C-alpha cells in the first residue's frame, strides 16, 4: 500500500503544526467555554466598509485587479504613510497589496532568503514567522527576548546569534503574544544593529494602530536609513476588524516589491477585488471606527491587567495589540498544563506561552478581543482556578 506520508516534502514535514490549534479543537467540543484564545477582533467590520463592498458588487466589480493591487488602494496606503509617518512611498513601484499579512510574510521570506540563509526571529513571536522562514528554505534563528525586560528585544540579545549566514531580521511590534511595544529609542538601536550587519528587516506592524495610553506607534521604516532596508508589512485584519476579508500589503524599495510581485502574480494573481474596494473605504473613512474599537480594547486591557494581578498572576502592562501575557510560574504548572487544566476545570480557553517559542514557557497568552462581560467572567474563573490548585 502506498505510504502517502513518504511523498510529502521533508521541508513541509519539518514544520510543526500550530500549538494554538490543539486547544481550540478541544474547546470547540465543550460547552460554556469562555475563549481568551483567539487573536481576532470580536467586532463586525464597520458598516461603511461593508457597504462599499456591497456597492462595488452592485456596480459589477468582480474582476481581477492589477497584480500589485488597485491603484486607488495603493495610493491610499501611500497617503496614509505620508500623513502619519512622513514616509514617501511611490504607489507605482513601492507597494504590493497581498492576501493578508500572511501572504506578505510568506513572499517576503521567499524573496529574500536563499537556501541556508538565516533570519533572526525574536521570541516569543507569532506562530507563522518561523514556519514561513523554513518553508522558504531559510533557517529561522530564534532569539529569546527577556521576560525581565518586558520581552523587548535589544541588540545585546540579537548580537550573539549573528553569523555570516544572517541575512535578515524579523520584528513584530506591537507584539503577538506579549503585547509589548518598542520605544523609538529601542527601535533606533535595532536600526543601528541592522546597518552594522547589513540586514534586511521585515517589520510586521499589523498591530501598529492598536496602541494604548500615551503610546504612539513608531513605524520602523520611518527611522533614518531604514526605508529601503525594511519590508514593512501591514493589513486590515486587526485594526479594522477585517480578518475574513484577507487583505494586507507590503511596502519596500522597488526591487524588493518587484520580486515579491513576481511570486504573488504566479501564486495569488491579485488580492480579492471586493476586499480591496473595502480597504480603500477603510483608509478613507474608517479611522473613526477604528479609534472607537481601540478605545474599547483599552477598557478591556485595563480590566484584564488588574484582574490577572488580583488573581495572583504577575504580568507586565501590555501597551499594544490585544494580548496580555501573564507569568504562571507561581502555580508550579507548565504553560501547557495550565492551559489544559483551566480549560477542563474552568472552561476558559487560552494559549500556552510555549506555542510562541521556548522562552514563552512559564506564560500564557490571553486575548482581550472579547466583551467586558466575558472577560469579567473569565477573570473570576481564573482567580478560582489559581486559588484552588
Ligand atoms: N502578523 C501577526 C503578528 C498576527 O498576529 C497575524 C494574525 O493573527 C498576522 C500577521 C496575519 O494577519 P492577516 O489576517 O493579515 O493574514
């Protein structure tokens, strides 16, 4: 009998399944589960954005677009970066509209990594980073960020991991899973490090609009000498509650964008026209809705930050994204044991920190992209769990 498993490429086999999925599968079979597990806004996409898509369909916009995306959308993306970050991108040559940041990450890696090239990836990090690097034929080199430094990566953390094969660095701030951000000074230090080692930097800024208090997002490409060296990735999934639309983009120098476009044109052809029309509306008129959602996340953030500490779990205050990363070492449980037990006993779903890299062990990720009522109930259950171990 044919062993189909033998036919699967060793590179694909070498990539482990996502550590997040397992808990969702168990949780989906249970009743009365409160999920702090998913990294997805609980809001519906604002109506004016949905309406623009409906209107587009009524007008018969159902075709392919240019490979790089609708010119209108590329222009809006460039206007926004000029307005907010003083960055000058050319909509004709410096922008590629992609099928979510997910596609942008995949093709950015495939564009810059040759077989055996290394890419530094600070951990804990979003689960796709290492997998995309491996699937591109590169070698992801995890760099642990220090918990005592609130998981902010520094050149001192990165330096020992540089080798002659290091070609690139991937940063993702505000960070999934920790909620950490990097200050302008932190980012400037990383920029100097990138110049010193002549690295391309992939900067995943999908949570850039989700920052709280007096924290203002600093766009990495806006730092001196970083614009051409950076592949800036962003999208609409999180800030505009548009996860299902599958729309994102990459900004970089014309050579890199042309090379990414080459892969994109053979694999995706273009991002869905419906989502591109909606994204134009999001950038033109969606900011007020986005600000409202951010202010709601902020209330939830403060509630969960206080509540987790009251439950006896140490955590640093997250300043961005919609995640908090409490330290669960005081319970004596591993992060997997904690996630499994709290799901079985209290019906609260969250994600073990080790799903985001080894240095996430001892932590769990809680998403606060859910209602105040759900968070309050989850906090009561977490407190009960911690007090009855
Ligand atoms: N980057 C990070 C850090 C994420 O957390 C996610 C989704 O959770 C993505 C990228 C993928 O986003 P998209 O929906 O745009 O593909």
